[in-house]
């Protein structure tokens, strides 16, 4: 269990961490919360870094389907994961990006270094 995540189960028996992360081979999908603020960014940073190290992750997919707010700590969290994964020869993408989040990614310059998709493209179309 990643540091900073509660062990509480919901009615489906999933832990909170399972609601954020999904691993498929060397791909890590991070389903971001509604508000990507300092607290949530720090939890996701710690959890994703641990999973990247322990699972030989080479691609990160940030899924924004639930996200309506992101501050500078969210931008920093994404850029930090980008730098780490690029150092290892990997890639980063953002999917289900709404207009509000796209504006933030554009103004911050993140759009220059990661692939951004409005929906969820086929794996073969990504990266």
C-alpha cells in the first residue's frame, strides 16, 4: 500500500489506492480526483513513484475524466512524473481532458511535452 493512502474499503471492496491507479503491463494509468490540489497531488506523487519503481513502468496515462480543478501542485506532480519516466525512456499522456483542464495544460506548457487526448484512444494510437 502506497504511503499516504487509507486502507478503508468501499462497498465494492476496493481500497482508495485502487481508485487512483491501474497497472497494465508497463503502463500505469492514474485516474485523477475531482480536485487535483496540493494534498491529492502529494498522495498521487508518492503512490505513483512507488508503483513506477516496483513495476518497471514505462508509460504513464493521466486520466482526467473526474477532474474539474487543478492547481500548480497538480502541474508540478505531472511534470515530476514526466521527468522521471522520460529519464527511463518512457512516455506520458493525458486522456479525457476537458476544456478547463486543457487550458491549464496549455498555459503551463505541459502540452508541449506530453500527448493530450480528449477521449481515450486505442492503446496502439497512443504515444
